[in-house]
C-alpha cells in the first residue's frame, strides 16, 4: 500500500517487492495506491501504468494494481 500523492519515488515499492521476492517468492502481491480521490484519474492511471511497466516483467507474482480512495 502506498500513497499516490507522496510516493512518486518507487524506491520504497522496489524495496518491498525485493523483500517479498526473497522471503516468499511466489506469494501473490497486490499493489494498492491510496488517495486516488485527491488526484486525477489520469494521474493515478499513469502512475499505475508506470509501476506495471517497471515491475510487471521482473516480479511475476504481482497479481493486481489498484487505486482506492482514502
């Protein structure tokens, strides 16, 4: 879970994905961005698309990308 408004730096997400991969390699992962109600749908979708492009091929256990309001 990450804040769509504050967590534009993906280093934290990378850290957690690496941690999950090393400890529970095949566990399903859902990346959830919060505060979607405070940003435009286009910005939220662009950020989720960036995550999908960056991590989708490296971390096959990511099963979903979602954005929710607070």
